[in-house]
């Protein structure tokens, strides 16, 4: 009995992680309808682990449950983006300041260079490019080895991934994103905390502009559709 229960829990967790990854990477875009039967057929499993996974996704804010057998992928609102980036700034800027006050910043620069090179190699693959982008920022935060901070960052990172794929790559050139990351590395190499912090805040500003463009275009599109 215990073994069966553990197997069911593992299966539910596998389904949860699979669906969350699809949501993050927009393979299940905002407002997608998720049906238990369709998902269980696609994943080759019974409905129970799918139902449990959907409940967990709802608890974590990724989907909205509409009834026992149906859920909808949560949309991305302006408020969501503002809240995520408020937390992101608190975590990343704190991490940068801490590194400069207690660590050798050039060590971080050396760790970031290979990741930047991977971003350059994947400039035509938005999903892989974004994964490397998040790896770049995670190196900065996780270098502090603060477990509680890492837990906060893990959640922020997942939401940033979805926001970036939803809006950034549609409205920004990857070359510009790479240049912003090069500025960050330069700040670490030069041991210039002010330059690094400013570069990070400039990076946030450009991402938020890209989201605003996406949101404005979407509103205009919705308005045009209603007139028709």
C-alpha cells in the first residue's frame, strides 16, 4: 500500500512538473483550456494524477480551476509583471551588493562568460536562449548560498521565464539582450558595483518596455476585434 501511494505521488509530481514546464515555455499559452481527459490521454496516465497536478498548479497560481475536470492557464497581467519585477529587483540587486561587499566580483564574471557564450550560440532558439538567460541571473543569486533566498528566486525565475517568452522575444532583438548582459559582466570585471547595479536596472527597464508594447498591442487588437 505504501509503495502504491508513493508511486501515485511520484506520477502526480511528474505530471505537475511536465505541465508547469509547458506553461512556463508557452507550449500551453495563457488562457489555454486544460481538460482532465485530454491531458490524461496525451500523457498516457489516469485522470487522478492529472487532477492532483492541476490542483497543485492552481495552488501555485499557474492555472485557475473552473470545475473538477477543467482548468485554464492563468493570464499574465500588468499587475503580475509589476509584482514579479519588484521582487526580482529586491533579490538581484541585494545579491549584487552582497557580492561586491564580501566576494571577489571577478569570480562571478568568470562564471557568467560561458553562459553568455551559450546565449550567443542559441540566438535563434528563444526557449534555449531564455533558459541560458535565466541561468545567467541564477548564478548571481545562488552564489550567496542562501537557501531561503534561493526558494524565492526559484519562484520568481519561473514567472520571469513565462513573461520573457510571452513578450520580450517578440518585441526585442536578442543582440540587444546580449549587449545588456555584456554590460553586467563588464561591471563585475571592473569591480564597479554602481555600474553593475545600473546595468541590471537598465535591463529591467527594457524588459518592462517590451511587456508594455505587448500589452498595448494586445489591447489594440482586442479593441479592433470588438469593433468588427
